C-alpha cells in the first residue's frame, strides 16, 4: 500500500494521549455513608495505581480512532503490478560503458552507483531496460522482463551488475547506440523513449558509424559523463618490430602524454629486468615520442611503463620469436647443393629462415623416413609411395623428364616430349588470381617479359580432364605450369626447370616469391603475424581443432572451423595437433585517449540530447506525484477509513456513557430516579 501524504501517518503517535489519561493519578471515587466516625482512625485516601489501566476497551477504541484518523488523512492507495503494467508512462534504456578506460580510478564504481540511481528514480509504471557496452552491446535487462516483473527489477538488476567488471575492449559508442535503437520493441511504441548513457565519454571512442543512420526523432539521449579526479595518463603502444627471428629483436614504441597532464617523468623497463636496464626520461604534456625498447637481458615478454596515475594502458606484450619449421626434401643427390648448375643449388639459397618460417632443406635419392612438408623432384624418380604421400596432404613440385611419374600420380593418359626448337619461350598467359600464383597478384611481379625459358617440355593430355589445371602457358600455347588436387594434397608440374640449364627463372625476382607462395599454399605462411588487439580473432587453422590458454590460464577448446575472439590483454597459447604458438594481444591504442568529449559532440551526428539538470529531476517528481494522485482518487480508500472511524466513535460513546452511568452511587441513582418520577 502507498500513501499520498505519508507525513500524516505521524499523527498516529497521538494515541499516547489517551494512554496517559487512562493512567493518570486520581483519588478513589467510591464513598460509603457511615453512621459515626468516632471510633475510626483518620487515614489519607490512597490514589489509584499508575500502572493499572482502567476501561481498557474504551482506551482501545480511542487509540483506534486516532489511528484511523491518521490513516484517512494520509490518503492511502494500492499500486499493484497489474495496475503498473496497465499504465506505463515512459521507456528508458540505461546504457552503461564497461570498456577498458572505465578501469581508471573509481569510474566503474561511479557508473554502478549512477545506474542504480536512475533505476530507483524510475516510476513503477515506467518500462526500464539496461545494457552494457564496449565494442558491442550486451543486454542485461530487457523491456519484456521489466513488463513481466516490474517490482523485482531493482534487485534483479543489482544482482546482475554486481557480477560485472570493466573489460579490456575498446569503446565503440557508435555501434552501441545503433544497436540500442531496436531495443525499444513494439510494447514501447506509445511511450516516451529515452536512453541514459553512463560513460567516461573518452575521446578515443568510435563515433563514425553514427553518420550511417538517421536517429529516431522520438528518442532522446541523456548523457551522464563520469570524470576521474585527474587525467594524468601516460600510454605506451607498439610502433614497430624488426622481423629477424632472433631473441634480440628491435622493438620500437610510441609513448604519449595527455594534453592536460601534470606529469612528465616516466620509467620504461622489461618485466624482471635490473634497474640498470631501465629507461628514465621525460615527455611533455600533449607530446608523443618514438623510443627503442631497453635491453631485454631477461628475455621478458612484457614491457612496463610507470610514472602516471592510471596504469591500465601501461603494458605491452611481445611474443617471443617462434619461427615454424618447414621440412623440404629434394629427391636427388645432396652433393649437387654446391653446384651452380644444379636445381638444388638455387633452392638452398632461396629458402632462408625468416621470422615466421625456418625451412629445413634435405636431399636424398630416397624419400625421408618422416614425410616432408614439400617435396621437389627434377627429372625421373621412383613413383613408389608418392601417390599416397600426396593423397594424405603432401605438396609435390616436379619437373618431369618423361610421362611415367605423371601417369602414376594423376592416372591420366598424357605424354611428355622435349621441345627441340632452338627458340626460347616466354610466358604468355599466367592465372595470377590462382592461389598457387598469389605472389604475382602484385603488379611489381607481374611483368614476365624478361623471363626466358631455354628448354621446356611439351606436356600433352590426350584426354581432356579438369583435374589437371593449366596455370600458365608459353607463348606457343604449350602448358608451362599445371596443377592438380589429388586427395588432400597438391601436385605442381613445371614444364621447365628453374636452374640456368632450363631457364632464367632462378635468377629472376620471381623465383623466391613463388617458392614462398607455394609454402603458404602448403600451410606455411611467410607473412609476419600482425599485432593483435583485444577484440581481434586469433589466426587459427580452419582444418584443425585447437586448445587455447588465455592469460588467466583458462583453457578453451575450439573445433575445426570455429573462431576465437580475444577479450584480454596478454599472451595466448594456441595448441593444435601440429603446432604450438604464443600470440601477444595488446590494448587498442585509442583506449588510451582518455580526455573527455563534450556531450554536444554527439549532437553533431543528429542525436537528440536531453538535459539531466535538476529541472528534469523536479519534473520527474511532479509526474510521479500526479500519477499517484490519479490512482488515489480512483480508489478513494480514505472513505472506508472515515466510515470505520465514525463507527468506532459511536461505539466508544455508547460504552463510555454506560460506564459513567454505572459509576454513579446508588443514592444518587435513586435520587435521580425519584426526581425524575
């Protein structure tokens, strides 16, 4: 039950008056006539005890009358859930920022308090929803839930908020606002709609996507900006890293200081490194500098910046060099490795270690005991086991001297004959869009006019078969490069070798890119791993299952084809059946731009802003009071209290009159009766 004027309830305290009156001291009322007092001793009359209540029924009625009087003036009414649901007034979505910048000082605590304040200020007849956001919107309490159980909203939402903490994600306010608009479902169509945005509104937030939508005219946005005590903040971002594959990789960093910072001094050091290895310097407010990381004598993976007030953006994680081993086998004599005319000579010099790959080139006239990742064959070779090798996923590159090996591998009817013409050949058509020729997508590598082939073979397929695809042709229309998928593996057939006896291929600028393109096609990408930020997906092999250990040592199982989106800064360990890799994930740089935006900036994107001033709060109180008055006037419960009060007073009058009549002495009653007669 609610009360329109609850202060009148204090009037019920007036019941203390009749209680005191019933306990008051008074002399004895009874008198007995006696014929003579000569033989009696004089004695002072004893008053009635203060602890003894007389006429308790009268006292009860009189107290009840005062209580009913107080209840009647307080104007009671009943606000049930069904009544509330039947008369909603406005629909409000509370949007709470929990991005990484909210980790500063007590901003998150302030945000929770502000959200609870808005919840408590809402009327029971209002529809309330709540969502949190960082790089995406996450609903916590929907309008549908609120419509079903409005009385339990505060407890339920407080419980859900208590389990949340700020994330490490960037702030994408534009995505959050765009996703928040459809939150107002059909049940809120006739209501006044508004969004309460609770955020630090830091200048690094994304707003560009707001230009792509037309903000609903009936939807207003109230901004509750949270400001820390100080914005003194130094930040660190990975600017560049040399990809030489060694532990002493050169790391360059960009350090920044906020524009209104009162701090200048900083210290930069690897985690666990001695103080002598630390860099201590100054950076002026509003400035940014590129620095080389201090010596990493401990082979640490974390760089730490100290000297400012907020440390949420003071760490950079660097994954250790971990080049991937690629087993490459040349089916032939290893002695030709140092002969300039031999194909192996050029393979050995082209396949050099990089930051991401560590090619291991072996050569023998027999297949290795452990299957190679890539197999090269120049000329004829025994076909034993090669078909199975490809079908299991092997990658074979061959320059055939006859058709024997190709027939065994492909099962096609074809011939291989040497071109006896004295003229050299050039490449005429090259399918640069094919994955096996991906390096030639680069226009700088697409010019083949300086590439000549002195000796080549004519590979003729007598029966057309789509399984053997021509990737490039010579200028006489003969196939130059063919490819076939056999089982899970790949076969590449070259009509001419890369060594000087056959062509200029090994001496051209296209040989090394083509080799590493084939390595990438075999699953060994040469591209250096990009610096990952929180919210990026880990680079996973879609054909394998993975086990991922995050920086909190929690493990996650990822099935083939599934993705894993990072949500924490630190080192992530990725394990698959063939490889274990450590990947560093850092904070998005824009999250360190912590100076606040002016709320009016959002109005430039067409958003209708509303004020959160005291005038608005007063208006809310007035609206709430008017709604309660309407409900009380519809119910008029005070009439029932008035009728009950009158009944109690009548009863009290009757009982009091009877008691008074009984208290009179028999003589007076007799005299009264005689006089009446």
